[in-house]
C-alpha cells in the first residue's frame, strides 16, 4: 500500500469505478461498518447479496457469509478481504460428518444454521439464521424428526422455545461460549437497572438470565426501542459500534468473559478483515470466492427454502 494513501477515498473511488457493493456484518471493525453500503445480520446480508445488481460484492464478514452470497448470486464476482476469516461453528461440521449422522437417523430432516460451509448446506434441507430459526422450526410438522447442525447452543435454545427435541450437532461459537455467568451476574448486581441482552449462540446459563435473546439485528433494535437506559450486551462487541450510533444516550456494557486478557468477546475471524485488506481486495479483486457448480446448486436449495419460509 503506497504511503500516505487515503484509504477511504481510494475505496470510495474503486467502489464507483468497479460498480462494487460493500456488505458488512455488525461484528466488523467500526471503520469497515462505516464505509459499507449495507450493514446487517446474516439474513439481511444474504438478502442484500441476492438482490444486488452490482458487478462485484465485497463481503466484509466471514467465509461462510461470502460463500452464501456467491451461492445466491453466482454471476457476480464475490471477494472477501481475508480468506482466512473462518468460523468455529462452520469448522465443527463437514458435509461428510453430517451424512454419517443422517444415516443414524432415517426419516430426520436436516435444518442447518447458516454458519456452515457449502458442503454442509448441500446436505441440509433447510437453512436458518438466528433471526428466523424459531419461526421456521415452528412451521414444520410437530412429529417431524429434525437434526439441527452445527450450533448446539442455538439448537438447545430453539428446542426450549418450540418444545421440540431436535438431535443436535456438537458445535459452538468460541466467542459466545466464553461469556461467564458468574462475572455477568456480578455486572448485573453492579448495574441493577441494566437489562442483559444475549445472542442465542451463548450458553444456556447466560440465556436463562437474559431479559432478551435475539440475532444481532434484533439486539440492536431492542436497544434502540426499549425504554431501558442501560444494557449488558452478551454478543461479539462489534455490535456496540452501531448500537452507540443508533442509541447515543444509552449506556452499553459489554458482558464479561472468562478471561480479561484474551479479548474473548472479539471474534478474531471477523477481525481479520481490516481497511488495508479491504483496499487491497478491491484493487486486485482477490481473494475471490469460487465454487463447484454442483455443490452450489445443492446448497442453494435449502437457502431458498429458508428465504421462502421467512418471508
Ligand atoms: P447474526 O448476525 O445473524 O445474529 O449472526 C451472528 C453471528 O455469529 C454471525 O457469525
Ligand atoms: Fe463464527 Fe462465532 Fe465468529 Fe460468528 S462470532 S463468525 S459464530 S466464531
């Protein structure tokens, strides 16, 4: 990168020249969120990727999100600033592993959280995100046997709110698993007026004491619209950036994790993307998401099913 270059100016220039759209998830750094054309949760980003007519989708998020964009809009060039931006949930489950589990449960359908790779999506019947999982599971016949992959925490939570008994894959988000109930309880004692809000990827003990549980977009809306003035936020701390912008008067307290020294409430995968890498990725149009067409078509089916069911 040439010295003294104005990254914002350059990114803006290339966005116009190349007819590119920058999509960003709420867990990206503040500067990336600010420069994005569209900021959203997983479902909103998938919809934005599907409907865009830009020539290039620059996806500031993690690999499974960029891959979902490519599955939905294959004629567009999809690039991701850092190809190593993975996800512990996606890493926990493979298409092959899921096929083995399906063999053990004949008659079960597979509902997978969008945080999985295309091989897992290709083996799934329906994809869900944290904002539509409850609604979609409720829309299935009560007697239907369901395998839910890969997030056991979201799966357990959905079992609880829907009264189902889904078979759960043993995956978890390293960020949301790090929240400490003991330390959050202390925060709640120190801030008696604060409401605890949590993402459903968090573990059961944290969810049990939460005042509100929702996807990143739903947590954001809750902070903006609820009458409370203080919130303890148990999700990746990148979301605080937009919360501060949209609810400037409110006090936002990041929930504490098991270890202060590890920055555990930061997703290091999400934070691999930086403004410098965004600039380089737009300049060289790399790294690009490329997919096997057979897998893409198989993975598209359960995503389309989700989009139909969550209208
Ligand atoms: P949502 O933004 O859909 O709530 O997903 C959270 C997440 O962990 C993305 O990786
Ligand atoms: Fe995956 Fe968790 Fe990071 Fe989201 S926050 S990308 S679920 S590791």
